[in-house]
C-alpha cells in the first residue's frame, strides 16, 4: 500500500488518475470531482477586516 498526503490537487490528479481510469465506470464520481477541482484555479483566501464585517 502506498500512502501519500498532499494539498496540491494537480499532484493528486497526476498520481491517482492512472489508477482511476482503469475502471472509469466504477470511479466516475471521483474522476469528475477531481477533474472539476483541478480545472478551476484555487482562489486565494480572502479575509475581511473586522471593521467591514456586519453584525
């Protein structure tokens, strides 16, 4: 068993797609989610200052 941890969605896709594509019918949902997450650039987190936050 090979276990890796990454927060990089592109590295994840590169690593798991060959395995998932061996049985695309079984892994359709996972392939779709990974493709969607890697196709959209990850936005930088936005932080609002406390003075602009409504209460």
